[in-house]
C-alpha cells in the first residue's frame, strides 16, 4: 500500500529516500540503541563468565540442573494451562459477543481490555485481596461452611491472575474469525435438518480455528514471559523462568546467568511458537479439527 | 433458556474481569487496619495516609514526569516514523518494520535485564532520563502502529488536490495530513502515558533505591505492609487510568491499540 502513488507525485524532485530516512531517524536511533543493543549485550553476556571470559557454563548449568529444568517445565505448563483456561472461558464469551449489537460489543471489548489498562501492580494486588484470607472468596466459603483453603501463592492463584489479563488476547482474534464466517451457513445447515450441536461442531468450531490458534499463540507466549502477576500472586513458591531472571539479576547479582535464563526463555517460547505455526500451515490451519 | 444461560455466563465473566478493581476500590474505605472485603465502616483516612507519605508523593511526581515525557516523545517519533514507513522508500525500511513488530514479541523482562546490562556497560547511571529512554521502547511501537492505521485511512487525492491548487508542502501537511492522524496521535500519546505510568517490569531493572517510580514503590511496599494504603493508591491510579481510557476510546478506540477492530465486518 505504501508504494502506490509516490512515483507519480512529481512534486518533489530531490531524492525522496533521504526525507524518509530523516523522518525515521529518531525511531531508528531509539530502537538501535535501546532495543537492538541491549538484546545483543544480553546474548553476548550469557556466553561470558562473571569476569568476562567466553564460556558455555551458564547454559550447561541451566540444562544440567534438574531444578532449573523443572522451572522451565513449570513455566511451559502454567502457560499451557492459562491458554486452555482462556479458551474455555473465552470461546463461549466470544459467541455471546457475536450475537450482540455493535454498541454492546464495543462495551464488552472495553470490559475485556480493562485489565490491560490498569496498573499491573494494582491488578495483582486486587487479586491478593480477592483470594486472601479476608477476601470475598474466603467469606463465601466460610458462609457455606467450608474452611477456606490457601488460595494464594500457588499455581491456581497465578492461573486465575493470568487468565484475567490474557482473556482479551484470546477473545479478540476469536471474534475476528467468527465474524468472517458466512452468516448464512448455519441457517442453511439448520434448514437441511442438522441439529444445533452438529452445526457448531461441523461449521462454527472448524471455521473459527484460525482465530483460536492465533489467540492461543499470543496467550501462551505472553504468559510464559510475564513476571509481575506471577511474582505477586505466586511468590517464590511458584517457580517460573521470569522470576529467576529477576532474582538472578537483582538478588544473586549473577548477570551472565540471568542473561542466559532470559535468552533460553526467548529461544524456547519462540521456537515452540514457530514449530506450532509450521505444524498449522502443514495442516492448512482449518483441517486440524476435522 | 439458552439465551438466559448465555447472559448469566457473560455476567459471571464480567464480574471476574472487574473483581480485582471492585474489591480494591471498596476495601480502600475500610476502617480496619488490615485490608478486608467487604469493608467495615467507612473512612477516607487511607487517602489522607497516601498524601502524608512523602515517598509516595515523590514517586508519583517522578512517574508522572517520565510518563508525560514518554507520551510527548512517542507521539512525535511515532508520527515521523509512521510517515516515513507509509510514504517513503529508504534503506533499512524493512528492517525497521521488523524491529518494531518484534518489539511487541520480546518479553518485557528480557528487555529490562538487557537494558540493565547495557546501561551498566555504557556507564549510564540511572536517572529519570534513562527511565524515559527505557519506556520509549515500550511506547513507540504503539504510536507508530496507530499512526500507520490513520494514514492508511487517508485519501491521498485530498493531499494531491491541495498541492495541485498551490498549497505549500507544509500547509498540505498541516491542513490535510495532520488532521487525519490527529485522533491516533492523541490516543497513542495517552496510551504511551499509561504504559509508562504503569510499567513495573522494566522500571524494576532501571531504578535505584532513591529513584523509584510509583509502581516500583507500591511493589516494594507490598512486600512488608498489608495496610489499606495501597488500596487507596490503587483506587487513585484506577481513576487516572479511567480518564486516559475515556480519551483513548474517544479518539481511536481501545480495541485498535491491540490490533483488533470490534466493528470489523459488521
């Protein structure tokens, strides 16, 4: 789209690429110096000892230690569970949204996005209160006559907090897919005698697969790399990769090791996502569910 | 029956989505010294407490200052970069687009620790300025995205007509191009403001004990104290965010920020 209409303009004869470069320069400088360079430093440092010599020991240490392998496994597990949770809550919600007027849809989208617009500290703090010993959940359980179990500082607490933030990332792409389904398909199938469930299984679900899969990819990668919500709701007991990046960098002060953990996190999540995307392409995306 | 079930389910999800905010706001009014829900009694003393704590006030001032600067700089940089990408061919354009797209994908925590090590290597001591620099990486991709969306909707023939009628390039930009991206720019600036104002992950790596943004201050305070002061600050921050959201919704639509359009295909 960007290339059209420029050549025929003819209003300016001096080399236009220079103007373009000049306009882009601030962004180039910012991302060169504050994005590319830090990431490059990080990767370089992960192959160094604390004194600066080249080494692979940071990676050997991580991969050789069952504790750290467990942390990686747990990170992927929590990310996968969050993705499934978002799908289970998000799919029916997207179906509900689809049937509403544009005005109501807009409000529902705003509601879904509201957790992303509130400070993450406050959001996580709110969940501490909701799930805490003096919170409403405990109060309801007591009222029913059940002694409230420990609801905080475990995988479940992290899961609840993460589904809360990530739901929008699942529902919005899903909505996009659902909207693209030809609205006459389901009535046509119904007219030919197919029961509602069959219509859902054979038409709506397969045709909304691309949105579901796109949402799943975003939710999975964002969850695997999120720090604040798991740190506050899970505490040190829930062992996740970003938490160890943070403690290694700020408490243990082992920067090369922190860099290595961070880099492993990026490589594993992007690797999984690329593999997943390739798998989908091979299956043409929509035949997966048939 | 199914309709009723659907509505009930949607209400439950709605409750789930607003529960943390609802509970935070409500429990900021409790008269107890600990946080509890439902709150007991009614008092505004925790709000007074917030204003009595000097470290919170100084953190608030720092956060607002950095966020304002981040909003202004991202709007300008985003506009320039958006125009460059949309209108011009220049060496490195594809690379720039790639970097901007990957900025959404790189985990914030990895960026944070990268910046920590890079700043240390450069001998750059942490200051409000380094905080601003770090936040620009988080905010500029969004303003560029919104500006590009705005430019895509602009009819180029209006610009050509203005130019053909003899308007100077600057006047064409001022009267035709800029109005088309005004909404995205204002929305983007407000989003940059709340992104910077709320950021904890990157700030944690960039700040020092003497220089703490508000989220960092709250995060550290939470580790030791469990009194309702935090719920009062939280309520104030929610109000702050709500104002920003109203403005963003008015000018661009919140869903657009995240690459979705709720009214698409309708």
